[in-house]
C-alpha cells in the first residue's frame, strides 16, 4: 500500500483451492520451475540458526541480496520441529530452505535458546529468487551452492498478519418506518383535549365519529342559530360541540356517522370544514386513487391522502395576465409541486414532469407542507421527496396558459394541510 488510495502491484499469488494458504511441503519441488514473478501464500513454521558462522570470502565478489549457505540459515516447514542441532541447521523433510536471517526478519516474536531459534508459526508471502553462486556467500559446499551458475531459492517476502480489527461502527438506528396518520377516534380526541388544548388551537383535525343533536334538544333552543347550527360529537366527555364554518354547512342529515375535517376552536368547540373520504378501512388513500377533478358542489369534500410530496424550486416566470381567482396558483409557471404514490423524482435537469403515479398540486406546496423541505441545489430544480399524510381538496385555482393548463381557472388538487400524528399524550 502506497497510501490510502494507491496500491503498488507486486504479482499474482497462488493459494489453495479454497483461497487459503498452502503448506511449505506443497511448494513446487524446484524453485527454478516456479518463475520469479509468482508468489505463494504459505502457512508454516519458521526456524533458524542463531549463530554468526564465518563465511569464506570469494575473491573479487561482493554478493548482494538474500544470502544462502552459511551464516544465519533459516527454514520454513509444515510442523514446529526444531531443525537446529548445535551449529548446524538441517532442512526439515516437510520444509524448504529460505534466505539467511529470515527468522529474525519475519518471525513475529523472535526468540532463541543457544544457537537454536524457537520455531514460530505464521502465514508468509513466498517467492522464488535467482541467486548467482557467488552471491551464496561463496560457500564451498556443493550441497548448497555449486560455483559459477545461477541457483534458485525460496525467499520469504513478507509475513501476512491478520488485518487489524477495526471496531465496528455502531449499527445505525433504522429510520422509523412511516405509518399513515389515521383519523382521530372520539377516545383520542377526548384524551388530547384533556391535556393542553390551548397549544393546539387552530389545528385542522380529521376525526371519525358521530355527530348528533345535543341532548336534551332544549339545550340549544333559544340560541341565535338554533339547534341546526350546533351539534356535538357523540361520546365526547365533556361534550365537544361542532359548529359550521363560514363556507361550509353541517351535514344536512343527522345523525351523521363518518369521517370529517374540523378546526379546533377551543377545548370544547370544533369548526366543521367538510366530509373526508378515506379508504374502506379508514386509512388514507394514495394519490392515484383520487378521482378526476370535478366542479365540487354541495358539502365541501376532502380526501385523506398519504403520498410523497416533491417540488420544482425554479420560479418559472408567469405571463402577465389577470388571474381569474385569488388563492393558490397552479400549473405552467411559478414554483410547482406534485404528490405521488412513490418517491420518484419529478425533476430532471430544468424540466418538471408530474409523476405517472401522482397529481399536480398548488405552487409552493412542497415548501409549505413537506415535513422537512430540502432542496438539492437551490435555484436548479429538484427537491428531496418526503412522505406524509395530507388533507386534500379541489380548488378553483388560477393558471395562465402553459404546458400544464390550456384555459384559465379550473378545479385542481390542493393540499389544505399536513396531518401529523397527534401528541403521544392523546394516545389511549
């Protein structure tokens, strides 16, 4: 390894069939036939002669590189048998000779008793090297180095130690899976209003319950609006009254049993906003399950929708034409947004396309309603889609001519609010 990002290639390494090390006795019988550009991963016992025996000098020779034949001989074998006796090292039958001083250089904890090194087991990177006879300390013994020719020997190139154990990083806390926000039950509502209702005033709620006239009916007789403009949620304690909003009347047929949206006025009063459509089991629907937009009539309808909100943060210039209606602006210009079944990114470069599994919603809806709005590159398009539960209705929004609308006005999907989980204290 040269540095944290660079490796210096040394050569191909031969291992066992399972990728592990071989034993010294499994090395090729002749180092000469192995080639000097090949390495072997070898697990064995390294031992050595710990005596500085004098080597005969060869005239006019100054050998360099690994030495063999005299001096501190070393061996590598399958077993931990001691190859040294007195001042002589005999190559084990299950081993090979390696370069002088290999024991001192590569044993993990070199230790000797007299002239005998204590064999140590480890894994080594081994290769064959070509050595001229004169470089074998000019030893006269024909056992190890005949003169005037090249000899091939095994050499320990490195000891391969276990990789340092890096303390494992603590397992990241898995991101909590998003659970759709379900309508409040009467029990949830009662528990929540019993805690700190003043901190929740003005919050838009989605509730499943039954709206009925107060009991006795005489309790609302004589009021300015009479009984038809004040109902209560059956089972709420104390009784929670529901009154109409300026634009939406109470259900015409009472008792009403179902899901509805209402704004919290105070601890005992809700302002009715409209009936809410959910899935058959009372959970949110997906954006693709919304019906075609239509000209809403009668009681203001809402939908409880779970989806991924995304946006386009480039404010496309709008044509200077009079807007046919106030309120949310849509389509073709401005900073537009979408709501989809999946986290598909609707922005590609500088182009915004409504997802095939989604719908267009009003401009700036992402910034207004995403739980934690995050723009990838401000002024260059994309945002990070976020999953949440929303209250959606149809709104008569204005849109100048553009790629998303061809006529002024029209009903479009509009996010009214994000429905967040109710405070934990409200859970029954």
